[in-house]
C-alpha cells in the first residue's frame, strides 16, 4: 500500500543507480515495521528541467503516501529514517526532503476491491 515517489534532479540518478536509491528508501521504510514487506512501492521521477530558488541545485523530495491510522510519532520516525539514509547516500546534495500524506480508507480503491 505505501507509495514512495521520489522527485529528483536528473543528476541524482547519475550519482547512484535508480535501483540502489529505490532499495535504500524501501529498506528504510521496511525497518520502521509499519508496512508489510511486499506492500512497499518506490518510484523515481528524475527532472531535467527545474528551478530551485532560481538555481539548478540538485534535490530529492520524497512524497510518501500511506494508509491513514499511523501516529504522528510513527510518521515522524518514518520521515527521519528515510531522510537519514538519503543524506548518508548523498552527503553533497543540498536539498533532501519528504512529506507524508495519508490515504483515507473510506475513499481508497484499487483493482482488487471492485
């Protein structure tokens, strides 16, 4: 169920392979114990065209979409775990961030539910 979508500057996937980056995020999310191992999904969207404060600084932003029901503390630990790993992987990238959004159980639907 959880989806971790990384928006990043194109240079990021030249510094490390997409597979390596996605595995790092997957492992960080998995170690929190909040999700079933097979349910974690990670994707990367590298951007060639972007501006950050009128610069071309490298960046990574993770959009984490998870099912509602986790506490603020759990979500904070998840955020910190992922950012800590990405910061170690990319110590020279100036912008690494995450936000967590909750899916509502009442409005969530997937193919197996209909």
